[in-house]
């Protein structure tokens, strides 16, 4: 039981860390766009192909970060007290109820793991888009050097 509870606790902390990193990535996206994007657009007197790619990457990475910051309903880190009470009332058998509770916790952990893997992939895509944005703005700025 303790191992299953510990797994859920670790997963909950992983979600908190993912949200924290997503917030930092979101700030980096806007900072890069503000500093490099503004300079690149001014220096080139317009967007150009690289600017369009950079803005698209900004829009995608920003959207992905916002998605990661939103509450995820499918993640479960605790047992519902009413469900536990109902189980105990129905079974009347502590050993059977304990087995059932452990089963619930293990199922929650498996489902959380699947969703956390997907959320981690979303973060990787957002970080990749940030890199695309930085490269695109850099290409625009390099074109202005003579």
C-alpha cells in the first residue's frame, strides 16, 4: 500500500515540475519573440519566410505550454473518501477491502503514468518549437549582417 501511495505522490510532484517547466518555457518563448523577433522584423523591414516560421513556432509552443498548464482531469493522486467508505461498508472484510484499495491505487498509477508520458512528449514538442523559433529569428538576423 505504501509503495502505491508513494508512486502517486511521485507522479503528483512530476506534474507540478512539468507545469513549472512549462511556465518557464512559456516565458522564454515570449522573451525570445520580443527581443529577437522585434529586432529581426525591424532589421528586415518585414517578416519573410523565416519570420513566418518563427511566428508559427511561437504560436505552437505557446499553445502547447498553455495546454500543459491547464488542469488535467484524468490524473488521480488520491482516493475518494466516499468510495473508500462505501467499499469498507460493502465488504466488511478489512483484508479484502485493503486488496481492493491497493488495486485502485495501482490502476491510478498506471493510468497516470500513461498520461504523464504523453504530457512529457507535449513538453518536448514545445521545447523543439522554441528552438525552431530561435533558429528562425537568428537566420533573419544573420541575413542583415554585412
